């Protein structure tokens, strides 16, 4: 799967937003890739206004963890997963 599957799974699981090549999107659907996930399964859907984007398992396969929830896909796209802060 990805180079650091555990970190990728954690980043995806907690993400409210994803920064894709510098553009902020709100996550609409997230699936942590596992051994049952096939190449054309959608693992991330996100939207920014009228713009919607989706990534398949194949798209994220081989992603390189850059740190701080940021990944570079084989396509060259950079994703950074962000969570909403909760203040108590």
C-alpha cells in the first residue's frame, strides 16, 4: 500500500479537510485502504464548492509520507490531511 500505511490510515481517519496541491477541500468520504481494498475502490472524496475530487486506492498506492500528515502521490500531487481543532 503506501510507504507508511499506519500513518496514512491515521491521517485519513481523522481528516476533516485535505489540502490538495495548495487547494483546501472538505472531506466527504474516507476509507482507510486495507488488504480487501482493490485498485479502483474510492478511498477519498472531497469537495471545494462545486468542485469534487476523488482518489482511488491505485491513486494513493505508493504515496510517500512527507511528514505532518502530508503525502506525495506517484502522480506528483501533494495531499495534506487536516483535522478541526477542538478547544475545551
